[in-house]
């Protein structure tokens, strides 16, 4: 593995390129967050704190308490990322939800066409009860937690998307093109995007009705092609893609982009799946799914530091494939980065033990 994956290189990237944009008075807390959630998988917040902090157990847990309750640190970290990895208007950003028990992630990640999207903003919220049966024993508990979150942030899951888009524009001072999955085909979101001149591509469910030539039609009854439709009171373009062996059903994509070829728009949506791989890295490699995080406030902070791992790995890794004989999606670049960091950490520890005489040369 190239030396660019060394701990020294990673520390240089995080501490200098990202950390230089963090206020000096918060630099120690920032680096503690990096040690706790960027350079290792999560067991629990306090467990990671004890591993990352050289002081007593009480001091480590107090530091973690300060980290998770610093309401502005997550924003400062994302603004630091924006300074190092700015977005452009023609960049494509995938937007999607990912459930995590009673919590959920709203992710914004830049397409790379290298199997993983690079996170540009990760936000946390309470998971809604959609898809849950009312007879499920946890239904009422999930509903109560969602209603509490909704009251706290003064938004539902759709207006939260709008607030997050405003935050994204504030952090990066730009409006990249946005690719959404079917759960975002919401009239409130579409009206906001059009009013604020965001270029977007949203997949619709096949049972949606649109106005075509003055008549209401189910989009599932239309053949492949490009149409001018009216939906949510807005004049939009509907792209219906051709079917493929892997995708037996066509994609129904609405957009306000009237210039791009339908085949290219289909490719934009195809690469939307990169954000799914990034979610898998967060949940699997960093054990976010197995962690005991119970509040959306804590998850908000943890997410920004975990996202740094993907940002560092993808930024330091420039080639398109892991190996000439390995397809780009068959092995996570983030996994390779994490394995190399662990290997080097073990080598450093072994060397220290050798110098101290605890163990002999291997």
C-alpha cells in the first residue's frame, strides 16, 4: 500500500488541511474527536473516549461530554471541509436518508464515479414511523421520539431537507446539482428547489400522476422518452429511462434541467448509489449500526468526524481502482485506508515495545 496512507499523511491532512480552519481554542477538542471517531471504529462514545484520551477515565468521559454537546463544532468541521474540498455549481451531490434504529441520517455526498460518494454534509434526525406497523411494540416509542424531535427543530422530515439545503448553500457558498431518490418526490421540496434555482433530479414512484397535454396520466403508462409535464403546479421535464437486465423497471425522473441529454441524466441517477456505499462504510466499517448512540444531537457530532474518514481516504486515494484486477466497488477504499492505519499503528506499538525491551525482535 502506498505511503500516502500512513498515519503521518492522514494526520497531516486532518490536522493541517482541515484543522487549520478550526478555531485554535477548539483545536484540542477537534483532534480528540478525530482520534475518537475518525481513526477508529465506534464501540460506544465513552469507550472510544477512554481509548483516545491519555488521562483518567473521568477526564476522558468529561471530554467526550463536551465534544458531543458542543452545538457548533459539527458546523465548524463541515465549514473546514468546505475550505479544503469546495463544491462547484456543476458538481453532482446525492441526497438520501439512512435509518439507524430510532435515529436517521440525512446525507449529502458528492459523486465521484469511483464507487463511493464523498460526504459534504451529514445531518441527524429522528426516524419517522413510515413503514412501521402500528401494532409493532416500538411503534409508539418511535412516534413519540419523532414528535419530540419535530418540536425541537421546528420541522418535519421534508422541511428538514429544505433547512439542510439552506445550510449546504451557506457552508459551500454554491448550489450543486442534486440527485434524490423516490422518498424525496414531495411537492414542498420541489417548489422550494424551483423557487431557489436549484438544478435537481428526483426519481418518482410509478404510481404518481402527472398532467401531460392537459390530461392526468399515470407515469407507469408512458413509454421511454422525455416529456414536458405539470406536477405540483410546476412545469417540469419527465425522463423515462430504458429498462436493463439489472433494472427491469424504468426510472421515472423529474427535473428542471431541460438541456442535458436523457442518457446523461440516467447516468447521474445511476451514480446516486454511491451514497449507499458511503452509508455502508459508516454503519459497517465504523460500527455506527452497532453503536449505542441514542440521541440525534450526539449522532450529529459523531457523523461529521466519521465522515472525515471517508473524506481523507477518498482524497488521498487518487487512482480509480484498488488493484488492476479488482473492480472499483468490490473493496471499499475506506476499508483499505482503515486496515492500513491499523497495521501501521500496530507496527508503531510493536517498535515501542521492542525499544523498551518488553518483546524481542520479530
